[in-house]
């Protein structure tokens, strides 16, 4: 269900690609008036990031649609005085401005914090950059995944480093900026002051290394590529094939989970087996454990396994492609549709929380 409770908020979205525009969409979906401002000659580059099957003549791509929703679209060349004055007029009563300008462009385009706040002292400014505000390095999600450890950990020993199939660092940075902007709105309401919130893709990525970072910082464990496996838990992430050739995986996060799995598979003897009696030992002997469990898994269909595991609250999942994912009503309910420039578009909601 869509919510709309910040209809008195005006957001100017000067950002492009994924991170910034997704923040603009977040506010738009919550009911804010969001004006996306694009360069007249070089609009958002993701308009051209099309699959081979997409309409070449359309001004809208699926990628662009994924993070642009419920916005007004305006093309301005800020280097032209008439367009710049139109932009400044919009700034006068805006609440938030979002940008991801390249290093030095704020000065070239006369959109520095100082200039903007002379026009509107209440303006909250949100900025996303790649490697910090003093770096002129061009940043794409792939490069950040490479340079912040994610690619080195992702994949298998055979595959080599692998990027994640979504622009994950952009998504992380967007969430950081959303949080900062929401706090800035609260700060403005309480103390009547306007803040600038700046997020770099690099910082957002490093701050998201969580347990893998602590494994390294505390135990000098440099993560290896182990596919879906968890470095601290087993069985967790092993891929099992069922009797009906479905692929499933377990997240056995406790000894209780392990005992329940063993009971279902008639492997109760493993619970007392010194190789598997503790989580640490299960991690050490995970390949042996995998082979024993897999030999039993093939006696059951995926439906049989999921039914029993869910009844006993054991974390298990069927590995689904997106066709299977969106065959589920719960996922379908998260889809938002809109006509953008005569193109029918769909994307997922940017709001996962429930407002009650």
C-alpha cells in the first residue's frame, strides 16, 4: 500500500544514474513534489542504458525507470542564463536539493552551497560522490565493488572475483543519504538550521563490510571467495539439489536448527558426532557435512523439505529466478507502475517499511 504523508515537501533532484535518483524517488513515493532537472543536451545517461529488446526510439529505459517515479521532469542548461534563473526560482521554495556533480561542476554551474543558501537559507542539500568531495575520480558501482573488497570476496575459487548483479554500492549510498536527509529535516524542524549531507560511494561501501570487516580487523581473516557459503556458520549457503531437481539452501544458524534438520533427514547421529556437534566444527568439516546431507536431500522433493522445515521454523529457501519471484503476490504488491513520457514503466517500491 502506498503512503503519502509529506505532500508539503519540495525536492529538486539534479542527480543522475542510480543512487541520487533513487533518493528522489523515495521522497516522491512518500508524497513529496520532486522535480528531476536534467541537462538539455546530456540528460540522465541511464535513459540510454537499454536492453537489446527495448525500444530504441523511446526516451525511457527500464534502468531509468527503476529509480525514477512520480517525478516532474524538467530540462535545463544551467550554463544558460534564462535556464539558470528558472532553476534559481525553483530553489527559492525547495526543501531539499539532491546532486551528484562531478568534482568542480558546482563552481562551474554556480550551484555551490553558499550560492544556494543565499537564495534559500532553509535548503537542505544532499550530495553523492564517488571517492569524496576532493576527488575528481570518475566512480561507477563496478569500480567501487572492486576497490572496497566486495568483488574480492564474491564468487567462487573457480570463478575469480565477481561483481554483484545489482549496483549494490549505489543502493547502499542511497540509503545512507536518505537517512542523513531525514535527520536533516528533523534538525531543521527542531533547531531551524539547514544542513548539507554528503555521502561518498566509497565510505558507504566500506561501512557496509560489517562482519567481514570485523573478521579481518579482529582475527586477521582475509575473506576468500567461497560462493554462497558463510565463513562463520555451516551449513549455511550450501546449494542442495532435491529429488525433483530443485535447488534449495539452508541457513542453519543454531544447534537447534541443526538438530531439527538432522531429525527430518534421519541423521540424528550427526548431532553427537564430534565433527558436527558444534558450529565451529561444522564449519571446519563443512564439505563432509554437505556430502552427508546432500545424500539424504535427494530422497525428498523441494516442497516436502520446505513444508517440514517451515513447520519447524528452520530457515530454508528455494532458489528462485525473477520469474518465480514475481509469481508471488507479496512481490507483486511491491511493484509500482507509471506512464513516463508515453512509456509504460514498472519498478519496485523504494519503501519497505509499513506505516501504521
